[in-house]
């Protein structure tokens, strides 16, 4: 499975256990139907842990890791603002996660 790229062995963190760190989930609505292309674009932004192209109310769901020197304001003004064709975004702050470990990407 390692050779086929199915299994990846990586270290993950519990963001709640590290002072100054926070995980947020962001729902993105787009003004385009090029969802995969936009998903790839979002996946390259600072702080983004993962991106999923989804059905329903949003087109993309992002998992984002923030910290004291790179918070929600910086994520939106420095990163998301560079992506064209974003209709709207809704942020869900994770107050308490269960089995919600993420790679340390910052």
C-alpha cells in the first residue's frame, strides 16, 4: 500500500493540546463549476490541511490549522483573497474535537 501511494505514514497533532493553535472548518461556495481546479488551488494556501470537493450547500470544505501569528483574519486577507471566483465562505471554529488530529502544516 505504501508503494501504490494508498498508505502514508505521517505525524499528526492534537491542535487543542498546543497553546495558540486552533482548527477551523471552512465551507466555500464558488462562482464556477471548476471545483477540482479550485480545490487544488485552495490546497496550496498556507494553513490548509485538507480540501474536499463536496455535494450540498458548499462546493468545498477546508480544514485549516491556525496559530497566534497566523489567525483567521490573516488566513482570509492574505490567502483566501488571492483565490478568484469565491462567492462566499462560512467558518466553523472547532471548540472540541474527537479523533481530530491534523498534520502540522504551518
